[in-house]
C-alpha cells in the first residue's frame, strides 16, 4: 500500500550501514516510524528530505504496519536552524515535545501546524528564541489537553488576581495571598496577559505579542515548568539546548 503524505522529521537515527530510522509527524497518519533505506548513501534521492527537522513530501510504502520511504522531496528545510547550534538544539526540543505529546497513527493538523509555525519562526529569527519557545510550550499543552485555567483566581474568583501565581500541578492561577500548597511560578499582570493571549490566539498570530524582559522571564519559567510538571518527564534536548545557548 502506497501513501503520499507531507511529513516533518521529528527524529532521525542511523540504522545499519546507510539506512535511517525516522520518527515522522505526517499529515495523513500522525506520528509514525518509517525506514529510509540507503538514505545515507552518496547520491541518495531521499537524503535531503529525511534529515532531522525537515518538512517534505514523501511516498511511503506500508506493509503490515511497517513503513518504508520510497520517495521524498523537501518542502521546507528550515535552513536558518542549520547554521546556529542553539537554534537547531531548540528545534530538536520542539520535535521531542511533539513526539511526546502526539498519539501514534492519529493525524493532528493543529499540532503539526504548531510545530511547523514554531520551527519557521525560529528559523527565520522572527522573535527571540525564548519568546517562540514559551508560546510553543503553552500552546502545545493546550492542544494536547492540558490547557491551564487562566480566567480567574481559583480561590477568590478575581479576574485580575493580585501578584498572580500559576499552580503547576493543578494548572490554575490564584492571587499570591490566596495560594494553596504545591509548586507554583510567580507571574505578573503582563505575563498573565501573554499567557491568556497564547491559549486563545488564532494559530497564525500565536507569536504576535510583546513583553518586557522581566515579564518574558516569568512567562518562560511558567511555560517550561508547566510542561515539565504536567508531562512528568525530562527532555534531553532541553538540557542540551540550555548547555549550548
Ligand atoms: Zn484570589
């Protein structure tokens, strides 16, 4: 069975002498594993489009649940990521997040679009990396079913909580004086407004917000800590990005 699909390469591992084992986020089948035979051989026609963090069109052959890449051409190489080790590392973190929060064999157009838009913004240096990272993380959590409730203080109901804090395990906000036990991240009015924007903005305008440096620091901490707390795991690519940025 042949299937032509668009696919983002989330992960690429060398296999045997010249093959690549790929984790792909495809438009038709969601997250799948596929083998690209001979992709590392000189002159291979599938070499370019089967590289990590490349978006391409692929013809896949499926047999008893196993996929092989027959043809592959590049749609978007995200070239800007390949000349900057820190931006490439951050792109790999986005890919690891997408892999962790997507479901095998289940197409998810919104999740794929978020990944592509974030890699594009990073590649074109449209915003500072941590601005893109925070918006990606928070929006990803919303799409994956972990949307925090940012509307009002969970204790007193105030829609403009005083010295707002985000409760990481419960995913709600409260005023500092209303806080309960548990891990929290301190926000401020500006970073809370940005979070509210990110959870509800149209996909194409996700990054179109402005923040002072201090507020961006708080937003960054909140988005990252929230993702790590809710997923209950570590991301090797995140540690790596922090070591090279
Ligand atoms: Zn309150």
